[in-house]
C-alpha cells in the first residue's frame, strides 16, 4: 500500500504531496506531485503495474530532457560515426532552433510534438533532408531509451513525408567549362583540382577530402580508399586528367591531398557555381555526372560499381542519368 505524505518547506508551507511505494520484489519508489489526488492516482497506477509485472521505473526519463539526450549522443555516439561532423551540425542546429522542444522531459515527449516540428520544418527543407533529420532524432532517443525506462520512442510513429528527390541534373561540357573558368577566380588553390578529380573519379565528397598522398599512385594511376561509407575499402582508377590535376598539386605537410575544411569547400563551391550561373548544380551532382559519363562510355554495371563503391545496384541506377540523345546514337 502506498504512503501519501505532505511535503513542506522550512517555513512550514505546503509544497506538494509525496507518494511512496514499498513492495516486495521492487526497489522503493516515490514521486512528489502537486496535489494529494495526483499523488494517489500515480500510486494506484504504479501499484497496478507492479501487480501485473509490467512496471518500469520511469524516473530517469522524467529527469532527462530531450536536449540532454542530444548532448549525450553528440559526445558518445557521433564521434564513432563516419560523417559524424554533419550529424553534430544538424543536432546543434536543432538545439538552437528548437529550444522549447529540447526542454521537454523524455517522459513528456509525444509523437505530436515531433509531428509539429516535422510540419514546420517541411516549409524550410526538402522531404529527403527532413527524413534524415527525423532518423537522426530517432537514433538520439534510441540511444537513451533503455537506460531511462522510456517505453516507446515518440519518433517511431511520426509519419515521414514522401521522398521524390531523384535528381536528373547533367553537366554539359559547355557548363563544365563555365564552372572551371569561375573556379579560376577562387583563391583556394585546391578547389578547382577537387572538382576535376570528383568529375573524373565519381568519388564521394568525403572520399576526396579524406584522400592521402600515401594512398595515391600516380604511376599506376590509382587512388586507394581504406575506409568508405559502406565500410569497405576500394581502389579507384584515375583518368589521365585526374592524374595530371593531382600531380600539379602542392604537397601538404599533413599528408592530405586536399587540406580543405568542409565549410571552406562549400563556400568556395557556392560562390564559383553562382558566378557560372549554375545555381541549380549541387556539389554532389559531380558524382552523378561522373558515373553517368562512365556509363555512357560503355562501362558495365560491375565496372561502375567497382569505381563508385555502390553495393546496391538499384542505388547505382539512381546515380546514372543517361542522355537519351547519346543512347539514340547506339541504336544506329
């Protein structure tokens, strides 16, 4: 049977009501409520759960806020992830812009709170980007769910928006010339060679940025990637154009082929792209274009997968945008 007692401050003023339960097989549990009725209701529900064997101690989820769960994820989990720097940026933005939501105790966080965020955020970003954010928030709560006694992850039941973000963007030779000319005006000497290597090799942005001289063999025209997004290393062939661009680069003391931060790359790319009047072109489109050009040159699916590192051939198909006019030439 629960014990209900009033709680008073030093001046003897009533501050709340404490319900305390001691039951064999369970550690003592207690909760202070604002009214006697609330304390009795909590005790009744808690004792009923103990009788049924379904009781879960939720005190930790009542103490931990959503913001604190995000901090734990940033400190403990993000450093172990490839692309963790992007996750950190997304979560820190969420904490800044959703301060009220981050103040919620995990026990009080509901699916409708996340749905409200989803609807507001959809006015700012594309559905695909929002789905990635929701998946990240789901991972944040899963990381602490068991230790806090959180019964359900409120993000699990949030309906994701339909994603139809396949891009059919191709870079013509004329547009490429305009882009490279605009890159000549960039003060950073590594940005233009970065774009050339990306266009020639179909490597991911992170793979090009992480490339080290010790893994580049200009004589054999290969670049080895010990770690990639899918967890497997691969060796990428270099075209003569890519090899020439790499050979002309100065050698950095740290060993990186492109000693450029992600932010610096993004800013320089955006400025050059806009100068070339190619506002629709994304940095990731270079990988699409490189893969499509290889496919048009007659490379087989297996050869393409060996270069790009794709294990899912359906995903490789998304990256390969073939021009109908070029396919028509093959038909005779």
